[in-house]
């Protein structure tokens, strides 16, 4: 299954624990009607990071200093490598040979919402001799809560919570009671209670939030003020199609008719998304829809407070970048092949790998990419020793932890089991064979040729990039991964990865327990439209992060969404929305 995010962090577990915490209510209190609370309430919080903005590096002789957000600290230069450590972040960069720029990554502190650190590209340009300046824009740690309180026909008052960033409160309905200033929300299943206060005079509703050791203050909202709750705010009339705007990111834009597509089914799909109302029932939470045909962007629509510059958590669809980078490394002559035994590529662990039996010695790079490793690693089994949840701060070396797992079967045989740690171990292969920090490799060989910007790469506790999922990226840039593969490894005519690697990556390499086939970190499906069946492959992530390619129709589609941990909803994006509205809109004949 592709249900998994990046790491389920300790902060996420505390969040879940909060929902299960039983908070006391006044003994003997008689609840009053909660009618004064009926309506929509919202609370948006930016939790950090504090250190961001203009970064200046100054060289005075052999002394270097750096300034940002009121901090002024020493910097270090070793060769052309520049490093700076601030109380709230770190710069890891390289001085250009001509001295005109310093490029690298800003490493921000751990994000509260995911528990991960992130590396963000940054460039400083020379202002004058000995002075460089640039802008640091780390990943915004945002958390939004919307509480919808409704009067029911039996005069009771109920509420449901919506959180677009993490899907907090999904599928939970609360009974609402009010006693004096005290508000109590009790889940209809009776296992969760939340107690807060209501100040009628100021119109403020406050609810505690233990994971952040803080209280969220909610204010009453009307339909035009809840950006993250409805598909669009304020409410608009019927949808009117607009051609995407061309920018300097490499995309050529066009209208559907320019590329042989009927705009009407696409219009119906967007209108369906716009008509979606928040409900106590779980509903599709589509936050972005982008469509390209014949290499041209024809649909670009955002919902629930997202826009083209707000990076989206790609979750496990980021796994497909792991095999892309492996392919690029091989194209560049890295000293390994897909058939190289994995243990041999970690010389630092020689003689130290646990459970190194004959089966593990045969485990290859290809087995990692197809998740056919035979390791005791199953993300769908919480008791599995290799389950992704086990990768946390208490594990100092995630690569060795994975290599140490026992074998439960021989590798290969076309039998795959979904395991994020398998894909992450490819990072160790990449690091050891290219001798490059993975964020640098990604920037040089993926982001730069694909004209990406404003992305954030999640890091393991040791500072290396985690390849199991979780890159935050602009949707326009995320769509490029599908276009790159559809174009045989090129972007706007420039070769990024070999066509041979693309063909091998999307071919049938292994079969998951549910019968679906898998390539090198790419899922494979067949979709029916009318009397015709089309092959489709995709990068897929928890919540509905889908980069979908239909080669016969020369079509690439991106969905981003917030239906985390609810696969029954987001798999319909592929099974229903893609064939019924998007593929059906194609009017010109498919490729022969």
C-alpha cells in the first residue's frame, strides 16, 4: 500500500495521544444549551521557524561573519566550503570559484508538525568585494484548525474538526456541551474529550493543545474567512476555465483545445471539487490539480488555501526521486550496478552487519528499488521490526538499522512488500558511491536541470536526506517528474537521465501482496475508458499525492490532497476522476 508519510514522528504520536486524552469536566455541573457556539470557528498558527529572511556573509581578511534575523555569528571557510551555525539554523554551502556566489542549503531546526529537519536551497550573491547576501526561506511550520459546530434536529449540538495540513480529527464527530465558560467536546464514540473555555463577551473559544504545550484561540468566521476549510474562499460563482500563466520555470502553457482535449469534462471536474462542502463525513480534500498534455501545462488549480508557491508535502511520492537519482548516478559512472550486493556498498559496516546470512548477501540494489528485499520490513504491519515508525531519533544510524534487520525470505522472486526503509537505504548507496551529500546531489542533478525552486528536503537525525518520502515541493515542479519520465528522461530537450533507465524503471519488476505491480519505485496500473484499457504509472503518496502518467495519451496529471490515512478516498482520484474526467477529455487519437 502507499499509505505512508515520511516519518511518523514523536510529535505526531503526541498529537494522537491528545485526541485520546480524557480531560475532566466540572463534577456535578449541569450542561447548558451550546447554541451560542453554533457556527464556524478557525485558528491558524505559524509555529516557526523564527530564523529566516535576509542572510549576509561578510569577509574581513581571514575572518568571516554571518548575520540573519538579529543574529551575528562567526562563519567558517575550509577550501571553498562555507559553514555557519546559528541558534535557529545552519548554512552549508560552497563559494563559487569566481567568488560571485555562495550556493548551498539552509538546514532549519526540527519542524514541530512532522518532527523532521529540512534542507532548503539558498543562494547568496556578491554585493561588493567580501560581502554576499541572499534570502533564506525555510519551510513554514503551519497548523490550522477549523471547528464546525452545528445544531441538530433533536436540538443537540455537534461539531467536527478539519485540519488541512495533517488531517487531524479525521472521521471524528463530537457532542458539544457548555457550562458557564467551560466547553466540553466529547466524541460520539465516547473515547475522547476536549475541554476548553468560551468567552461570550469577546467571542473567543479556546481549546488546549498539549502536543504544543499551548492553547489555540478560535475566532468566529463566516464563509468568506475560512481559507483552509472550503475549496475556495470567498465563495465564487460557477467555475470559468483560465489558461495557466507561463512563468520562468520551464513550463509552456496552453488551452485544452490546443492539445486535443475537450474543456467541458475538465470544467466539470473542477466544479465538482469547488462544490465540495465540509462535512462531518470524510470527503475528498483535493488541494491541487495540474494537467499537462504534449508537454504543455493546460490546467493549474489550487484549493483549500494552497497556491502555486506554497510547497506541498509529497509524502511517499517522493520515493520515486530515489530511483531517479540512482539512475543518474549510474549514468555518470558511479561504481555499482543494480545487481551489486547492497552489503558490499557499505564498507563502513564491514564485519558489523547483523543477521548477515546467505540470503542477505544476495540482496541487491534492484531489490531495494522494487521492495523485494526479503527483509523483515513491512510498513503495513505495526509489529514488523522494519516498520517505518521504528525509524526515530533513538535510532542513531537508520542505514545500519535497516541492514541489520533479519531476513524472512530470500530476496527477489518478484515478491514485494511495502517498506520505506528499503527505499531510504538507497540513500546510503548513493552517498557512498558518489561521495556527495544527497541534498547537493539532488540540487545539482535533479532540481537545477528541472528548473525547480522553493523545495524542502527532509533529513534524518544525522543530517543526511531521508529518501523514504516527505519532500515539500511546489506543485508545478512536482508535475515535472511525470513529464520527465514521459519524455524519456529529458526536460525541455535536455537529458536528465537515460531513456534506458526510464524504461526499466516503469517496467514490471515486482508484485505487491494486493496484486499491483511495481517498477523501480513506480506503481503500475491499468485504467479503462470506454472499450479501451490504458497503461498508467505513478508516484504515489499518502493523502492523495499522485503524479500520474498515461503514455498512450501523452498525459501527465498531478493531484495533491489532504486525505491522509484514508486511502479509500484518495485512490478514487486515480480510479474514478482520472479516467472519467481527464482521460475522457482527450479528443485526438491516442498514440498507436
